[in-house]
C-alpha cells in the first residue's frame, strides 16, 4: 500500500481540524478547546505552506532543466 506524502497528510490533518471546530461548537469548554485546536491549525497551515513551496521549487527546477519534457518537441508529459 502506498504511503502518504507530507503534503497529503497535512491536507488531511486540516480537514480533521475543520471537523474538530464543528464538534467543539457549543461545548462548555469551547473557548479553551478552540485555542488549542487553532494552534494546531496554524502549525499545520505553516507546514503545508512550506511543503507547497518545496513542490513549487521542485517543479520550477524540473521545468528549467527540461525534465519532464519531450526533448524533441519540448512538450511536457
């Protein structure tokens, strides 16, 4: 079974965080819980941004170096 990469894991984590916000709503300790869930959400977003930057740099490098392109026609595949 293929393993999830960090980008996918972080996207899934943020989806779960969104569900936690919904589940916490109306809880007696909503404010307290939301503070902690929001801290996690911010950290996951920060890490996701870093992962996306890495992916963009890799993609740009491949485009610059001609990787992922048909050398004869210069079309990407």
